[in-house]
C-alpha cells in the first residue's frame, strides 16, 4: 500500500517533528507555552495543506474558571481538510502535559532516542499520537490520495486538569462541526476504545476537638475518627465490587473507589496536640450506566449512616467535581469501521473500555457525536522516562490512514 510505504519512509521526519513538539514545555499546571505550541502546530497543519484557526478562551472566562492561572491563556488550534465529502470526522488530541519532576535519565524536554524508543515528557501522552495523526495526513497527501470524509482536527489544552477550557469548551461553544469523532487516546495496541468510566471527586472533613496530647480525654481525635470512617468504607467497597458493568469486548468491570488521594489537617496541629480536623478525598469511578447524581446521593447516604454508627463522628462533605462516562455500541458503524482499520495492522484487535476518564464523553454526551478512542501506547505515562516506541508511532499512523482512506461515513 503506497500510503503505508510513505509512512515507513517518513520515520525520521516523524521523529524529528515529535522531538520539536516535546521541546515545547506545555506543563499543566499552570499551562506553559500554550501559544507557542499552537502556533507550532498551526504551521505544521498549514504545511500539510489544511486550513487553520486558533481559538482563545476569552480572558473573562479564564479568570472566572481558573483564577490562579489567569496569566496563562488557553488556546485550541483547528485544522480542516475539506474534500467535498458528505460526512466529516473530527480528531482530538491534547497538547498539554503533566509537570516532569526529577530523576529522568535524560532531560524531559530534550528528547532522546534509545533502543527504538523516543523519550521525553509527552512522548506517549499524548504528543506521540499528534505526531502519528499528522504523519498519516502527510502520507495520504504525499501519495496523491484523499480521505473519504472531510477531516477536522482539534489540538486542545487542559486535558490534564479538567478539560473545561479545552475539549469541553470547544464542544460547548459548538466549534466542532463533524458527524464522527476520534479521540487519539483511550484505546491502543489490540484494543479500540469504545468508552470510559466517569468519576466523582468528593472531599470529607472530619471535625474533632483539639486538646493537649497529655490529656486526650478532653478532646476528640479527628484523625482517629477519620480512620474509623475509612474502615467503614471497606463495607462500601464490598458492595461496589458486586456491581458489574459489562464493557464493550465483554470485560466485566466494577466501579473502583480510592480514599486519601489528598489529605490535610488543621495547620495548627502539631505532634503534641489532639488533631481537631482531618480532611481526605474520595475518588469514585462512575460506570457508563450510572448517573452522577445517583452516585453522589449514594455516597452521601452512606456517609450519613456512618455518623450514626461511629460515636462523635462529625463530618462535612463537599463535592469537588464529577465527570460522566460514556460507551458506544460494538455494532455502531464507526466502531465497526475503525476496528477494521486497526485489524489491518493488528488482526487480534477487539473493543474495550478504559477505566480512566478522557475527552470522549464531551463528544458522545454533550455533543451527541459518535466517538471512539485510539492512539499510541508507550510506557511510564505521567512518570519518569516517559517514552513511546517508534514502531508503534508508525503503526498508529497506518491505522489512522486506513480509517481515513477506507470509510466514507456512509453505508457503502
């Protein structure tokens, strides 16, 4: 296949582009170098013959939603390739990355290739998928072919926070104009992403009564009450484990729950005091067939029951945020045709669902646009020495090219 050959011979160019993209430190928080990054991506899109637009989130919206980062503007760059087709497919990828941290073998924003792997912050998540997508577009153009659907691309910020000023913003503002969507993550290798779980984040503050550690009977130890409450959660987890959701591909999933991702105490606490306040967080994943309101009400009812069972337990419960999940049926035409594009490179590919939440739900739920997820699969995501295998970059580029040149979006 000419397109595949063109992708293979483009390996050095693809890697050089990815290296240049990684060198732009787009750490979020706070949202560094976003304008530099979207301008770099815009130039590349234009080189490939796409029409481009850059959309900035209005300053007043940024100040309202992210007041701590009001000096770090948010931008999305769009690329469009109109081929006169009746249907349009939209590709989404985020360019922000998590802060790099210390301990890397090589500097995180000075990418290196070692033993067939390209290392650098964002190489896998998810600048590698951006490189693979643009590599597919380049190869299709190079051999004189066209996609069978019009192509719309959005490179967005802020997925590493809550996406509200990235994908959430462009969907809410109706900037997306497509019949189908592909998020360049959520599926990888032999698995096509056909959905993801949502999440409920809550904060529980346990209030006790401070006293001197030499006279504990005069106080109420908030930490010990929190410990008792956490033990009660073992019963709650047991109930959740019995709740089964059958994901695309047949895997049976139960909603996981994690306590204490963040903890804090009253700043006045010290070693010789009875702690008067202790706060911890709850991360409760939401299956696609559950509602956010239902999950929140269930958690609150459980916590209220704990106050009746644990003496002197006084708590305040605050919802931090929530995101709903989504799922697309295995017999949806988008799923069937994208899965065929994957199987041409990976014959054993199947449908699946990721337990993390990604940007698919904005398209599937708010936008009412059928959506799947597929991208590169590297190693050490969000960790030290994050990397992507170069062979996988090329394979994913071929998958994208297979899909773009193989399906018109209509019944053939």
